[in-house]
């Protein structure tokens, strides 16, 4: 299994489940910051049409191309369903944002052989590793 840093190094396209329209929320600020550092962000939200200059998809299954990482901004009780969807689309990694922990989601990911990170923030990990996808 890759560690958090290696997942970010390898990822080019990040699907963000629960991406928020409200610019005051972390679920808006985190993907926007990642986009500014060169990652392609694919927002997944049931009500928005466009976020971060990208088309919004209603579900992971609706995204018409591969994603390298599924970032989850949903309550822990929803994580299992999102991890199942990530496995179904062939995503190689899932990441539960800071404060989100799910033993069942972790077990599903491990059984499927996909990388799993929980209770960590993409932006913090990006900054600690001084990572970007701009080069």
C-alpha cells in the first residue's frame, strides 16, 4: 500500500465526493487549493452543475473517465457507500478527509486492494510534502 504522500504524487485526477458550493466550507476550499497546485478536480455533488470550473457529476459512476483518487467529504456513515462506489469504478485510492474515520470503509478498501487514507487533509499533506502537479 502506498502512503499518503505517494498517493498524492501519483494522482493527477481527484474526484471529490461532497464538494461544496459554499466557499466558506472546507469541502470547497480544499479541492480549490488542490486545483491551484495542479491536480485536476472532478466534483461530485447531487445539486451543483459546475464547481471550480469543472462539470459536476452526481455520482462517481457518472464520471466518464478514470480517476486516480477519490477524496471523501461526507460523514463517516456515508464512507462505506462511497468506498464501494470507488471500488466499482476502479479507483486505485480513497481518502477520507480530516475527522472522517470508518473501520468498515477501511476493511472494504483493504479487501479490494486499494490504497486508503483516513482522518487526514489533502491540503495539509500537500503542504507538508511541498507537492504540486504543475511541473
